[in-house]
C-alpha cells in the first residue's frame, strides 16, 4: 500500500450495506452474525464415529503448510534427500524451524492426524518445478501427494490445498508474477475433487480465505488515488467494495459445493482485521493507524474486511456449516495481549530487511535491532507484517479446537 495515502470514504455502516443488499432499501436487512450462523446450522451435533480421520484445508498463506518450500530450499540450499517437511529453513509463512509453525499442522496434531501440502512447487525463470522427497518432479501430477505420510490403508493426509498468495477465484494471486503458484480456492476445490472425487463424513474441512482479495482491492484503490483526484478515488472505492463482495459470494459458493459433494463437518472462518497487522498499521505512513478514522488508509482496509465478513455470513446463514470468528479473535489479541501470553503485538519478529517475507524466515533471522530473539519468539504475535509467529498460529489452533468441542465434534 501507498503509506502516505489517505482516504475519505463513506461510513462503515454504508460499506457494510453495500455488501449485503442495502442499497436504497428503506430499512436495513437482517445481518447475520457468527452466532446466528452457528445457531441456525443443521450441521451434525456430534462428531464422526471413531473421530476424524482426515483434515482437508482450503485457503491462502494463513493455512499454507509448505506449498512453496521449494523457494526456501533454493534460497538456503538443498538438504540431502529424502527431503521432509516442514523444512527448518523456510516454506511456511511464519518463523520456520520452531515447531510445526502453522495452525493447520497444530490442529492436525491435536486431532491425532498428519497433514502435508497437496503439492509443492514454484516457478523460476518461467519454468515451474515441483518437488518430491527425492528431488524435482517434471509435472504437478508427478508431485501430487508426494509428501503424504499416512500409513498404508489410512486416508491420504496430503490434503492441505492452501497456497500463499491465493485469492478466492482469481488465478493471478499475490506473488504469482514472482513464482508463487497461487491456485485460487475455487481451483483448490476442483483439484481436490479431481483427485479424491468427493468428501466423506470422517473429514474435518476448513475454509479460510479472502485476505488477498482484500489486500488487492485496497492496493487498487491506492494506485487509483495516486493517479487521479477525488472522482477517481470514489470510483476506486466503489469498485473495491464490489470486488470484495463478489469474492465473499464466490467463497460461499465453494462452501456450498463442498457440502453438495459430501462434506459434513465444514468450518469457515471470518477474516481477521488486516488493519491491525503491522502492514495495516503502516497504511498511512506511520507505525500506528486509527482504523475508525475515515481519513486514514487503515479505515478502508478494516471496512473491506468487515464487508467481506458480513457478506460471507449472510451467504452462509441457514447452511449446515459452522463458523469460527477470526475477526473477533485478532481484535482480542491486540486489545489484551497478556491474556494470550503476548508481550509484543506490533513488531515483526523476523528481520524483514533480510528475508522480506516470513516464507523465508527462520529461528536464525530475528529482527535483533527491534529486540527479537529466540528467547522471546513465543511471546511475539507477528512473524512479518502480516503473518503470525508459531505462537500466534497456536492461538488459532486452540480457538478452533475449543470451537470443535462446543459444536460437539470432538471431546
């Protein structure tokens, strides 16, 4: 985002109405909430007999457990085969080499399951290379499920389809031009169905996506404002709102397809407020930003997140799904860090000047100039300007586990 940019946009309520059919209606429609979606859900009230046998994951970098590990291997040097994941040098969007790193891996461990990326690949010099435990593979098909570690006779655990930079339905996601695969969530779902055919009642399915659609929409506004005046700004904001609304509708469509294809235990997450991340807080040129001030860049970012969440909740009302409130969770972490064991919720732990992204961050790349060290890694929330540390991801995993218990799905 352009850090010196300011926005004068409509009030937050108007932004929300734009995403849920408010328009010129004389009275506001009823707005769904996480609680109302969960209360009306006709999803099972007990877990599968014998517990979950498989975790299936769709999403972006927040759920990616190593789809771009090849980039980290290339940066830090290839280890001796056979390669195993997670790779201590990098590959997950967090501080690598600490623990499992990502909340999806933490959740899988809590459920007694394994989890691996469906495919590991990256594009360099115009050529896409895929990886297997023994080395490069010539095609995606040859590398699919290469890192599966499930015992013979058990369901394959190469069912994390999430990829960093992925958008909901747009293939050209964030980082795509520099080599990231960025399979959109719609394609992730189709890849799953092409490989496995359908879902089943022993699977837990998680869907967390839309972050990159919002970041792209906000960046488009930033670009338009830098090139035009007030009229360009208002048009760009309207376009951003419309695009975010479509992304939410498309994600709801993914969920509906999962349900119609046999999925019974489906958990969908509201998005955390990107304006509270270090990147969001720097949106207006400083290190802090009041996301309730319509003149500041973080205001637009926050309200695009709220628009997406509200549209998604409205779309999912009455469906047999369950929700976890990622938006409320991050707000709570920022407002009361000590309750989660955090002492720093503002500064990236990784040395961004060296690694740029937490994809390449590991325990040997702390931002020592800002006080980061291996001894305090467990008390910092952010690994880079957007992604959590392993401790931050652990909070998401724990919140999910608590939710699963409240749904009656696990004991």
